[in-house]
C-alpha cells in the first residue's frame, strides 16, 4: 500500500527522480504522508483537478524551530501565507476520500505549520523569499527496486498574472 506525500519543492523535481531520506530536496510539505489503496493515477487526477489554474506562490522564510517527536529536527517555518494555507485545505478536501485510514495528523487543518526541513548543508534562512512553482506527489515507501523515495507526478503552477 503506497504511503504518499504532497510537497512543494524549492527547486522543481522530475517524475521518476529518487532520493533517500537524507537526500530529500528542500520542500514545503503541503499534505503530510497518508496511506492509500487508490491507484496513484487516481490521486494524481484528483490533485490536478483540485489545483487547476493555481498560480505559483512566493513565500517568505520565518524563524527556525525544532520539529519531530523529540523536537530534534531543525526546520525553518514559513511566514503565514493565505495561498499556502488555502492550498493545504484544498488538498486535504480533495485527498481525504482516498486515505485508507483517515489520519488527522495528515489532515491538520488549522494546525498546518508550513516549514522547510534543514538538509545540511542546504536550508532556508529567515527572510528568504522562495517562489514555489511546482507541486509533487512522492511515494514515501522504498521499494525493492528503488533506493528511496520516488517522485510519482508533478504539476507546474501557472505563472502569476502581472497587472499593467
């Protein structure tokens, strides 16, 4: 049974790209991992339908914090951003029906705290502006034939409209 996660990579990813936990590219997790019996194609279709027409998001890095059960995982929190929170809520609504066992941790709602985990030497520094141009669906479970996490699909956001 796949364990999937939806992320906004800081640098675009490619379908089929693989990486270990230690090599995760910098990203904002917009929907935490969830188990599903659904076919990845159904999940991808639901994601694309839910985010159709959305524009890239420019977000700002805030302060550093520690996450995890033992509060030992260094992250940079993202400053509150209505578009990012709205995207999270949209994806929760679109993908909750596909979750094998709905997990409230994966559907954090008002508890959503957008952040980027430090992956030394890479990290975001407070005050950094980041434009998130892509959404990626990643299979979290390593398979016998892979070396780690696998990018199953990506979706590019449209460029922000400029007002002249």
